[in-house]
C-alpha cells in the first residue's frame, strides 16, 4: 500500500546453550559490560545495595586486568560524579565510568572527572536551575537531587505526582524548555542540556577507551537508558525494565534488578 512503512522488529536473543555461548564469544566477544545503577544494580534511591553482586563485579574487573580477553565492568548512571566514584570503587573498576547521564567521564587512574566536550560553551543550566527552583522547588512540588553540576534531576514531593513533573517543568521553564531535554527515569525527571544523553556518553567512552560499541554489553531499565542501549552491540534488561526498554533490548532477564544482572551475565556466559 502506498505510504505504508514497515519497521523490522529486533528479535530477542534466544537463550543460548553452552556451545552457542562459546560460539558467540568467538564471533562477537564482549569486552566491556556497561551497567546502569538505579533499577539495575539496585532497586533505586534509598534502597540497600547487593554487596555480594558488587563483589562479583569487582572480581570480574580484577580478572580483566590480569587476562585481557576477560570483559571489564563499568557504570553508566544519571547519578552525580561523587556517587558514581564510590560505586566504581565498590566494583574495583579501571575503565572510565559515565556520570550525569552522559555529561561526563570519571577516571580512577589518572584520577579525574572530564565534562563531555559537547558542554563547552553551554551556559543555560544556571538559568534553568533558577527557573525550576522558582516554579517547582519553592512551591513545594518538587526537590532536586543534590550534587549535580551539568544536569538536574527532579523528584516530586508526592511520588504519586512524578508523571506530572515534565508538564510542570515545561511551564516553569517557558522559552528555556527548548534548550533542555526532559527524560524520565523510573522515579524522577532528568533535565539535560539539549543533546546530552547516555548514548552520547557511551560513544565518548568508546572513543576514549578504544573499545568498539559493538563489543559492549549494556544493561538498563528506563527511558533515560534507551539512547545507550540502542548504540551498544549487545543489550539486556532486568525484568523490572519498562516496556520501551524491553521492546528494544536483545535479552530480558526473568528476574529484577541485581538478580536480573546475575541472570544476564550467565546468559552471555560471562560469570567467572
């Protein structure tokens, strides 16, 4: 029919038998595992961490340093740089990590925090912050997650009103709304300089490390993860991921958060 466009749907990766896993490693080996934090490694803000899983990831990183063929593990989070640094220490990471939804890279060695080059000359966020403080914070409808420099994250004072945050933010920002992207995570709204996202961040990670995107396994759970999950060669999600994420990843685990991460590692034959 004229004007009808058909979109090919990506078929989910079937569960692999051990021999198939070995073949996959040879044909398209995973060199770097890139994990979101909230909704993947943990259940989210204020929830306890799975220390056993963090220890497992740390052992994988130690193995990767000793055996180059073993994949390393890093993090891609919307959290501020200091929080990401602590989590990177917990998994004994040596590859760079992504903080503030792609706004910067953290390096353990040499120790530094690099803003993304796309932020050079960007000066709209102080005005954005002022407008949101006036329209949402001072009115008692929302609060800002502390510690961020390049982006903002809004939480509704009443969690039941989380899905109203974008509408409220657009109204508070007025013309400034055209200079930012409003993207939901599971429990909050991210306010990002236009063009900054986790996809941009993981592309920069690939450039800086020399590890091709095709050799990365990404794991995420919410809309803010979509840009990076679409760019990596392998993508997966825990069972708690939203519909949009589950629709585009290669594999969805039958378990949520940390248990899902364990299943994903086993699915790809990556457990030590």
